């Protein structure tokens, strides 16, 4: 129940306005978002890379409704890549891009043009791009754009949500040679007609997805903080004959940081999803909904002040 409320709140303009104005919120958000500006992102990348962790950077924003917003997001990614290159922080790092932030909802051709520009700039600096997956109504559009991006930039990755009932088929289509697929459980409020809603069903779907990726010809990116799923992923990788360069784990900035460092110290490739920017509200609310511990942390921060 709490998860459903929080996920609905993530898209409420009224609640967005109220929460972002609370004076205590910023300190809590800092756990999940290192800052709003480019210098904050660069500092986070330098710190994480320095401890053996790779990153994927998300310039926060989604559900763009105006051309100027979409243009600004494209330009923000270009500036990000240039700054990372200038500071020697581009190599092996990645960027995560939401197509809705590039204009997908009102002009799919524009979103494709902007995504191509983002991919071209990332490629120029030796970086990759991963397309984030949003709610189920955008999946077909996103996969269509992904196909066109991969035609020019074959290493373009995509996130796929295990909770969606269609995902088994999508994964079989996406795991060709050279592909990069990030498997997540899913962080959107979806109807039972298109998504598994019980935790046990989502977990089973996640394991099926990991098996498909590990047995495929691409590069699996296993995005989870679930200790059991991490163990299963390592077992599936060994069974498939993959060495540790043949897959990676991905975790969110500010969540299970000790586990991130432990896995990296053991020789696993670990990539941290680092969001930054002023438009943090939707991302923040979904992080609270994903795990009761996150919500508890948020509430305790208010009670302790």
C-alpha cells in the first residue's frame, strides 16, 4: 500500500511542489543524489572511480513537455561528457538517459535525434549510453528508438524491467552479440494486467531474466541490491562460463555502499548509478517506494531533527 502511494506521488505536481519546498528534504535527498550541479557529479565520479567502482550518470529529468526542456537535457549530457573527458573521468564510464526527458512524449523523432546526439558525444569521449526504461506505456517506443540507436552505436545499452509480463520475450530479442542489457526489478506503479505485483513473482521473473542474459551473447548488467539475487547471479555466471569481465553488477548511489566496495574488492565489476540535477523529485520518491528501509531512513531524518 505504501509503495503504491509513493509511486503515485512521484507523478503528482502538487506533492512535488510541497516536498521540494520542505527545508529538511535536501539533507535527506543528499543520500541518494550527490548534488544538483555538474561539479557535484564530477566529484562523485572521482570518488567512486578512486575506490574501484565504475559509474553510470543520470542527469535527472523526465516527462518533458516542451522543446526547450528536451534541448536543455541534450545539452546537459553533452556538457557532462566534455567535463568528464577534460578531467580524465570518461574511460569505461556510462550515462543513463530517459527518453521522456528528450521529448519522447510529444515528438518521438525529436527524442531520437537528441538521443543520437547524446550517443555521438559519449562515443567521442570513449563512453557508453544506456537507455533507461520507464512505465509500460513507453516500452514499444523505447525499444524502437533503441534499435535505431544501436544501428549507429551498437554498444548502446537498455534497461529492462523484470516485473513486466512481456519481459521474457523482450530479453530474448535484446541479448544478441555485443548487446548491453541492464536488468532491474522495476520501479513504476503498473497494473496487474501488464506486470507481476507480488514480490515472489517478481523475484522469479528476475531470476529467469538473469538466466536468459547469462546464457545469451551480450553483456548482462545485473542491477539489484538483493543479496540473494547477487549470489544467484554469480552462480549463473559460473554455470554459463562467464569470467568477471563478462557481466557486471549495478547498484544505486547511496544504497549498500559497503557491499558495492566489497564486491569490487573481490574482483567483480560494479557500476554505481549516480543521478544528479535539480529535478530529483520523481527519482527520490521511487527510491523511497522500492525499499521500506529507504522510507524509514527518510522518516527518521525528520524525527531526529
